[in-house]
């Protein structure tokens, strides 16, 4: 008999600053067991809600780990903070000194397996539950989309990983070895394919369910999976399905993606809601507090992590309006503030615009629980991946259409930020700003698309994944170290740093059944 309780693969890894010693992921629902729970559509729905909540665990939101590891370990961002020892686990990762005991690595493993395990409950118990069978089928497909999402980030981060597909007892979990990547990818593709076939399109849910995963989200993650496998024909098909659905479009202004007024917009493919209607219910996000200036005088008082690099700034043309909406500069002042942004402790002098919530939007809220939605997957990402797949499939002329849609929106974006009443740098746009790309040379166009991805998706946590997929992670980081005469990137090892280490506590707990990645 399968037990109700499902476990992440870590029992007691302490996370720095988490304030939570017990990391055991158990689904308890009071004192009920699988003999009394998972019996109705309502209970399956509750279990699915538990899966969604694993992406927004208070103090341990997945987007925090996604952005820190995804950007700070690359040429796009610096750790920041007050010193090397301030969030030392990210300093170690930035310097490619990551150890298997690293707390940020453990956070990623723990949260993703927590998500997978809660999805397993829904997928395993759902078919036998009583009630609205059509609703239950949708719940199962939502869980498959989320499980595919979770395993995608596990396999692209760690390589071979334990493959858990149904609720297991603790003894069964610790006896589960790592599965070959190919098996994991097969499950991801099947889950996301099933979900894409069974989920509503964007706008197909009632208003109360508008943030649930959709067919578009499943197809986007499926396309990303194929891209990581270099299966460009199937990637092209997945992205075509999204583009041809006409359910998505680019917002007219690039910056609107981070304005409160445009939450869950036509450009949003997957967004994590953090709205708060009751201060006693902790549903907000604390990620902006981690990423904004440390100067308390301005009313921000953040931790100052996730600082854009000078190299990222230099990757843009000086007249690119997106500069306005990626970088917060020393001397900028957000409307409603009385002080300018200090940025004194930023190693580059820049802070992250996309996660800066102006003080006026935080009035009445604790800085640790801000009503700010996390935009996780955007349609601009779809268009650029679609362009890349088309180019790889010998359709370079067609690829230009989708690349240039992104550039057109960028050049038509207002370089003056309406959220700031003092803006230190205003890109000097002209009629010649960001002209359409015309080359159809496959190799040239590939590099242009890669560069456009860096600019369009800057500070959104995708840079590390892109560099790995493009097989140039080490090359880029070594070049960064040389260019800036810095240790960041200098220690990169090709036969180690394309993967993260398996958390040591997991290896110990399984008595070495789960093994370590090479050279850690």
C-alpha cells in the first residue's frame, strides 16, 4: 500500500538564512492518510494546490534560486551584497568554488523535488478519485506540466537524477539511484506532451484560475526541452503551436512586463502570482528585497544581490531602450521616492530593475511580503527560441521574422521610464535604433539570435542555461575573467562546471546509492 507521505530527497539540509531547519517535504493534510484522502475531486484539487505552492515557499521561492544561479554564475550578474561572506554560498558559485554542501544548490534540489513529489500524488491518485472526471483529468494534466517543469530544471542542472514518478515510502526513496538523463528527458517529453494535449489555452480558465498552467506553458517547456536536446525539428513544431495559437503577443512596451498594471499580460506564458489581500496571509514575495539597493535611507533597504555587470551593459547598443528597464543606476529616483538610488555597495554600480518594486507600491506592506507577480516565462523567449530553431533547420529567412518582432518592440519602447522622475541615463534613440536584421547566413544569424536573447532576457535567470545549451559556457567565462582581470570565470573547469554538484546530504542519506557528479 502506498503511503500518503511523499518526500523530497533531502531530510535535513540547513539553508543559510532560511530560518527553517526541517526540510522534510511531507504532504500531511492534517492527520489523514491515503486511505481517507485523495478520494474526491476536491481533495485532488487541494493536492494540486500544494504542488503550485512549492514554487512560492515563503523565504525559499524558486525564482530566487533561478535568478541567482542562472545569472550570478555568468557574465551577466555579480553577487553583490555587503561582502564576500554576505550570502557566501553564491560567492562560491560565482567563483566556481561550489562544494556539494552549498546551500543554494541544496535549495534548488529540495524545491524541485518537493514540486515533483506533490505532482506525483495528483498523477497517481487522481484517476481513482470520485467526482467530476473532466476536472480531475485537467488537474492531472496540470500536475504533469508542473512535474515536467520540475524535472527539466533538475536534469539541466544536475544531469542524471533519481526518477520518482509515484508516491514512495522513505525507504524506497533512499534506495532510488540516479536515472540516466535520457530516461528523465523521456518522462519530461511525455508529461509535457500529455499536458499540452489536455490543458486549456491562455484565457481558457475562469478568472479565479487565471494563473494555472496552460497549454502554452506546457508547449514552451516542451520546446525548451527539445532545444536542450538539439532536436530542432521538434522544437520548431512546439514553438509553432504557440505562435499559431494567436493567444500571445508582445506588449507594445518592453518595460510594461514589470509594471503592476500588466500582470498576467498577453506576453506572460507562465506567471507566479503573489497578490495579497490580507497582511496576515503570507502570499507575497520577498525576492525584490533580496535584489534591490541596500541603502535604507531610500526606503528600499534591500540585500543588494543580483547586480548587473558592466559587461552586460556593454552588450547593448547605447541607444537600446531596454537599457532603461534592465539597469537601475546610482542617482535614479523612482516616482514617489524622496531619495535617489544609492547603489554604493553594488560592485558594478548597477542594480536589477526588473525586480525593483518602487517604495510607493510597498506602502503598508512588510518588505518581505510584497504583492508583486513573478514573470517566469515570456512570449519574447518563445519568439527567440523559435527563430533559433528555424535557423538551425535551414529556414533562416523565416527566422528573421520572429527575431525582428523582438527588435521592433525594443526600438519602439519609450526610453524614458514613467516609473522614475529622475533617470540618469536615457538611451538616445533615433530612427536608426535597432534596425531589422537581414543576414540569412546561418552561422552569423545564430550568433545574432544568441546575443539578442542575452539582451532581451537579461537578469531573468536564463543566461547560464543558454550558455550551457550553446556549449560555450567555459569559453565565455574564461574570456570574462581575462577581459576584466578577475577571478570570476578563471577557475571554470569544462569537465565539472556544466553541472551542479549533487547535494552531499543526499549522497550520505542514501549511503552512496546516489553518486556525485564528476570532479566535485
